[in-house]
């Protein structure tokens, strides 16, 4: 399948991100979305992930498309600064929420400063508006954070909007739902 459904909070440096990740994992285990223990069902990070559980069917639009029985099917939790984009066909276009001008090239060039954590913010080269990089406008959903939740090969199943909204409530922050075909 080679896809990812990614939920990422719209903040570069999520405070106490490791504790929040543990709380989200406990919630997902309680809902029976994923199993409690790590197994080798991931795609990256030495393949360790939390395997899909039977209750995941309740939180997707097309339950029959979930990757039950597949070697890659789990939730990977990312606890380091990462850039989440759709990959295939991603238009590196962004706009300033203040002046509404296209600033994609400058913004994506600034990721060299953002990635190592030198800054969380971006300054619009047109109007000098400054905000967390997640505060700018993107044509395709994407995210930039030190916390991310990657559901491997769940894309065709389609996470329900209500599930993504509840995820945001649990994080106490808006989220981006990034759909990536690899």
C-alpha cells in the first residue's frame, strides 16, 4: 500500500511532547485502535510501531481497507522535529496569513533554520509578519512539529473527521491531517 495517514499538531515545539505522546497512546489503546506494545509493524524507525487493533474499524470511513494482516500496519509516534508533507505531488506553495502573498520558496528555504531548532517562526519576506511556521497557509495539508502520529497504510481507509477532531481536542491544539502516498 505504501501510504501514511499523519496527524500532527500545528506547533513546532509541542510542550512536554513525550508526556502528551504517552497520554495519546493510552487513549488509543483504551479505544482499541492500536495495541499497547511495540512490534515490528512499522515502516521506519527500526520498524517498531503499535499494531492495528480490532477497534480501529470504528474510526475510519472504509474499514475493509485497513491493513489487517499486513506486515506494515501500525502507529509510529515521532518525538523529534520533523516535516510532514504529502510527498507525491506536493506543491511547495505557502501564503502569508497577513498579506496573503505567495511566499512558498522563502518559507521552504527557511526549513534549514527550522529543522535543527534554531527557530520555530518564519517571517514573511513581503510584510514582515512573524508566526510559528504552522501559522502560514499551505495549499496541501502539511505540518512541522516535534510530535507526530503516523498510521502506516491507513490512507485508503480514511480517518473519520470526528476522530481527527477528537485527536485535536486531546492534544488541545489544531492539527493537520496529512495524507501521504509514498
